[in-house]
C-alpha cells in the first residue's frame, strides 16, 4: 500500500520547515505509519526513529569498547555509553509527554536527547584529541532528533492558534 498523495504532501510540506529536508522526507516516507499520519504522528515517527538509532549506536559503542586498546578512547566510549543511555531515556519521556499532549515537556526532553550525541562527540575532542569512531552516527542521530524538534515546534504553533 502506497502512501497517499495527501500524506506525501503533508510530509513534504512539514519537512520543508526542518533543517534537513531530504533526511526528513526519506525517514517519514520509509515508515509505514506515514500512510495515515497527522502532524503529531510525524513527530512520534521521528522520535521512534531516533530511539531505534540510539539503540543501534549503543550496541556499536559496546562493540567498540570490546576492541579498543587506547585507554582514552575507552574512556570516551564510556562517556558515550552513558550519554546514549540518558538520551534514550529522554526520547522515551518525550514520546510519553507528547502522547499526553505535554508538548513543552516533550520538546524539553527532545532537546536533552539531542545533547547526547553532541556530548559523545565532544569527549573525543578533549585534549589529547582523538579521532571519534562515532562522528557519522552522532551527526545522523543529532539530525533526526533535531528534525523531531522542528516538527514538534510546528505542532506547538498549530496548538496555540
């Protein structure tokens, strides 16, 4: 079953107001829930995508810690593991808050969740700087969470009208 033209138009219209149109459109069109999604549903889809990505990144961090030999890299990976655990908790709380129509709380939790990949990446830049094996996935997750924030901002504007 294809996504309806109405939903394609909604996705495109919403994604034009985010910081990454292409990632937004591809993410929302790839989820079968996009078939009948309203504006609020689109936020939930993006938050779910972020949560799944966070879990996969946490699994990657665990694998990297098993093979790393540099104590500084291991230390950074430990920080990343903690940051991603916190981000996942925040994403779950953001979803719960959104489902309860607590939009400001949901937005705050999303903002906190976006800090996880940034803090993870920053720990590799601390002197002595080392190359982060997570740069690409950190940037990807940050973008997905930021898209969710962008869409939630649209929802909040519509609710205040």
